[in-house]
């Protein structure tokens, strides 16, 4: 059994993208313009949200996050409908963070004002790079000049802004990455998410890597780029409150992401969306049908999920460790005790002695030394 459920967040997955990036392994499809399919998907998302709210009961609304895909391709009126439905289903207490991911093309930038009027109060810009050659390599459909224009417009429209950047590209130097990161800082973002390029097998980059046509930086260069990231952002007043997320002050942290990392419940709607819900007293993992047609038909039949599983006490604790150790907050000692881990002996004691983790105020957290090798730290703890 779990504790009494608290606030619930809402994640909305909009799968359409104007272009499929070669590094992306998310659940996405090409956007070919407004269609009956998209209209039907909006209705299914609204129906799914209402049905899941009935299952979880009346709960306070923690946050709303529109991800994808490219949710800035949604019609602003439909974004407003989803927000209104979520607010009607879950009571609010104070201002609720409503984030929408956007690409910085001129076409999408033109909708920023309408998205704000729809209720979005935080924009996450998928700039990825401010260099035209890097953007071409990443398969992006915007230029560096478009990105800079989008940043200026977004800054005049939204009170809260985040930027995504990708580094550790083939051939990238520390000097070039440092210059790009410094420019992002100087443009006034309160939240910066720098991600090392990850080569996923089922992507165009994954296939190029297998052929030997793509060679990522070696471990030493990747480590140098990581250290440059921490140094530049730290000097600018950013805290790495999560492995790949940096914020200027606690108020700038992403409330939705923190809710998920802390083990909060969240409803996932849209094709392929994941959720974590307390159902019948049990922590329950849900995964929606990935393909649009089966998802829409599944919602209509009352069966939107392709997978559901009740997590037992141990599985819940493992998930909290996996997510919590990514954050500066770490995880409670109680979650480790459930897994049979002791602070005095075994894996935890060894990691503490080697300086990869530390214990403070009843919580275990990764140190500055442990965060770059967090996957290895987690493997040591959980296997």
C-alpha cells in the first residue's frame, strides 16, 4: 500500500513534428497539416483526461506539461481546451505551472502570444544550438537567426523561459561549446537544460554510428565539455538541481519535472504517454497506445493503455532512487532501507567512502564527483 495520494500533474503528448530529427527516439510522426486525424486526437485527449480523472478522484492540480513531438504545432484554441479541462477536473491552489515545448521556427514564434493567452505560462524552447552548422547536423528545421528571434519574442511574451541545448557533437571543441553556452546565459534564460548527445540505436544517428559514419567525442572530450558546462553555468548563478537541468534560484526550477522526480502522481494523455497513478491504493505505471489510430480507438472503448502494471513496494523504491538521485535533493534513507541497503555497510558505504554519494538530513545524494558517472552509481546500488 502507498501513502494517501497528493497532487496530480498532467502530461500531454502531441506526437506531430514538422521534421523528424536524426537523434530523436521519441514517439513522433510527421506533421502534414491540420486534418481530421488531428481533430480526432484532440477530442481523444480530452476524453482520456476526463476518464483518468474519474479513476484517480478529486486531487489538486500540480502542473501541466505539453511535450512531444512539437506541441507548439497545436492550435492554440486546442491547447486552451486541454488546459480548461484539466483545471475543471482538478482543483487548483495557487498558480499552477503550465509548460509547453516549442521549436523556434518563425511560424511557431508567431503563435507565442496566442499560446500565452491559452494559459501557457512557461515556455521551453528547443533551440539545441545557436550555430547553423550544428543545427544542420542535428537535422533541425530552424536557423540560428530564427532561434535568436524566437528568444527575443518569447522573452517579451512569457515570464518564465527555458532553453534546451545539445552538446558533445562530433568534433565540437570546448571553446565552441563554451561560447554557445555563454550566449544562452547572456540572453537571460532562468533555466537551461544542456544535454549530451546520446546515440540511440533506433535512430538515423544510431544507424550512422553502426556504419562508422558518426563518431562522437571520446570520454575525455565529453568530460571536458561536461566540466565546462558546470563551470560556466555555476559562475553565472545556475544550480544543477538535476543532472541535465540548471536553474537560477529555486523559483526557476521546473515544477512539473520536480513533481515527477519526487515520485508524484501524473496523468499521461496522448499517444505513447507514460503515467504514474495511485489506483486502488497501488502505485500504477501506465503507457498509452503509441500509434495515433489505436490510441483514439482505445480511448473511445475505454482502453487507452497498452500497458499497466502495479508497482510493489520494492519497485516503487527503486524508481524513486533512479529518479531522485538525478536531483540535488537526492532520496530519503527510507527508500534505501526498503531495498535492503545500509548506510554503514555494502554498496552505499563504499560509494560514500569513494566520494560518489553523501548523506545529509536523512537523504542520500550524488556528489559533484558522482553525478558525471551516475549510471554507474545507480548500477552499483540497484544490482
